[in-house]
């Protein structure tokens, strides 16, 4: 009887993640990340240096992409190579939806008439582009969710190639291999990306701590044990994959309305390398890892770019040095610290207390009764 009681108490609860609100040990994570991000954002806004504001805005778009990338890859353990392809779908379609019809007909004379006439406000265009990316993911993802490990990763890479070829050759929609220019002024503002980043941090963390996120991590750790316990691993993977595609499409729309000039190559291997390096170096197992990985890699890339530019101006050919150094850094982390900077853990109030030497002791037994009396 006693053995049965111990067995039941050790069984993980996959249906009640929100039932216990542990702020210091769990829910303080999004607050910490948002506070750090907002403080950095307001400090850069106070500096009022356009060059630094541009870096912050573009890095925030990368942060949103990395968070969406972590949402599926970090919880499922499957490397989603096709992720940046959905960002490209959202980028092109949100641009088409928001562009003036006359500009569309002038730039792409062969564009389908119904797309030429379609014109939406900027915010609605962002959501529409993200929904198109989500719809594409929803239509093709179900059979792919059965695949795991190297087979799943190879399949996702093949899907990325398919998406890239379609985007680069569909002349009636994306202008083919030529540059797609939005025209006008930037609609992705400093304030907008900050607001979106805050919402995405909250959404991705809530997904992780939900029962669905817990089930998805169970399939990551042992899909056979998860299946035997009643978890439909195909369904939970499918929902996580489609949800991450929505974030990718939204981030792609922000990117296109910030850069104002895109091609299919903008959402291919080079962008995938940037997003992947940020997540690997920060730690794919946690939302905090995605956040700090983006911060560290952004600072490293900007510093290396300035060094590369200085060496090039002095007569030394240093093109590609930034990518080489970041790639070596990824290899070092994968060998000696595979869980990244955060070690796969979240930044919480309890971890912060331990960091400064104040360990939080949980009272049990007689100690708890004494504290209640006091």
C-alpha cells in the first residue's frame, strides 16, 4: 500500500501546469526578461542615436524569430530547418497585402489581378501574412510530425528548399529572383517591435508551461513512453509547429516592412544560421536561452562586423570573418556546453537569489510548523 502511494506521487502531472502559481520559482521568468528588455530599449531610446536604434530594432525582429524557433525546437527537440521559410512567406504576403495597388502593378505587371486590388492596413497585413504562413504549415505539417531525429531534420531541410524555390520562382507573386521593393517609408517602428517582443515572450513562455508544452517536452524526452501514457505525440507536435509558423510569419512581416527590400534569399540559409546560432549559444531548452543568446550573438556580430570592416579598409581581406567566428563559437558551445549559456534553465527569482548567495529554503516537517507558529 505504501509502495503504491509513492508511485502515484511520483507520476508527473501533464494536465495542470497552470494549477499552481509559483511566481518565484517559475512565473518570474517572463517578468525578468521583459524588464531587462524594456530597460535596454528605453536606454537606447534615451541615447537617441539612429545607428544604435536600427541595430536594436533589427535585433528585436531576430529575437521574435528566435523565440518562435525555440517554441517548437526547444520543446520538441526537432531541428525545424523550414522555420525561416515561413518567415519568408509572411514577409512577402504581408508586403503584398499592404502595398498600394498602383505600385504593385508597376513593379510586377504579371501579378494576379485579385492580389493587385487587395489592399489592407499595415497591422491587418501583418496578421494576414502570418496567417498565410500558418495555413501553409497547417496543410503540410501533419504527415511530417511522425518523423523524428535525423529523418525529421532532413525532411525539414528539404521542405525549406521547396519553400525557397517557390518564393524565388513565383514571378506573379514574389517578383521571382528579382528584388521585391515595398516602397514608401518604414512601417515597422521602434515602439511596435518592442510591444510585439513583449507579447511574444509572454506567449512562448506560457506555451512552454502549459499542459501542451509539457506534453511536447515529454515526446522530446521519450516519445514511446509519452505515447504509452496516452499522449498523442503527432497532435502536440502539430500544434507547436503551426504556432511557431505564425510567429515566424509575423516576424517576417515586421522584417519586410523595416528593410523595405527583400528577396527569397533573405529567408534562406544565411538567416537560418543567424537564428540557429542565437538559439544554440543561448540554450534551446529555455526561453531565457533564446533571449540571452540573441543578446550575446547580436553584440558579438556587431563587434566582429566593425573589426571586419576595419581590417578590410586597411587592405586585409576579412570578408566572412563574422560568420566564421560565430560558427566556431557554436562548435565550442556544442562540444563543451551543449545546453548553452543558460544550461537549459530559466532565469527565475529563486535562481537570482542563489546567484547572489541567498538560497531559498523550503520549510518541511517540524520546521514548517515552527514557522507557522511564529
